[in-house]
C-alpha cells in the first residue's frame, strides 16, 4: 500500500481515508464530500521551434546552469496544449509559430510533471526575449544536442525532431552519449 499523499480534504478539511478504486488501488477519499482524490501530475509543454536547419535554444540558469534548453511552460486551466505551445513561445521569445505537431510525452517524476513535447514551425517575428530568459537565439540544429548538455528531456525532443524532419546526417549525434542507435 502506498501512503496517501494528502491527509485532509481540500474542499471541506475532513480527514481523508483510503478507499479502494479498482485499477487505481487505494486512493485518498473524503467521506463527507464523497470524492476520491487521484494523483494528478502537472501538465507542461516542451517545444522545439525550427526554422529551416535552425532550432531556437534558450538559456535559463534556474533550469540548468550549464545547458541550453527548449521553450517550456505550464498548461493553464481551460487552455488547449497547442495554445500553450504558441503562448509560451510568444511570451518567452516574441516569435509566432504556425504548424504545431505533438511528438510524445516525457515524465519528470520527482517534480510530478508530465511533459508534452512538440515540434513548432517558425512562422514570423523577430526574437524579443522575455525577462525570464537570459539568452535566446537560433542555433544550427546539428549543434543542439551538444549545446543541451544537462537537459536529457530536451535532447529526447531534439532526437524526435531530427527524425520528424528527415535528418539523415551523423553530425547532430556527435555529442550524444546515448547507447544504441538513436536515429
């Protein structure tokens, strides 16, 4: 049995008890409100913005000290994830994107985050970095894996992007220490 994450009901403050919920097993339950509280991760997007053979990379030291990263951000209530992608890119970089394609998901278990990954195609605009970004610029897509040393999830997204755009070279993988063939 996994210990319950919450002890009290967020609606009424009553002491929660464990209740069996079929395939979920024991779940925190409020007998007063007749409500089960399932463990729900926070949704976040990670987007690789591409323009020709370039990818948009950012520097945000509060995320990784010595690594560049992709655009990312939390999904707001009532917001479609595709709209989150467009909003976060515009907020952090000033750029507009057109086509947005879902690439898959990643999990950051220690922070209870599910990361929905996307490829976004540059449409218009000049870079206008937000105050939450230290640096942002276009980089050659073949250098991205080398420039994202600490960001394993970001590198996974770049690998998916390389497949998606039909990249057939080897240079992009020169700094990739993954075992096996990532192409």
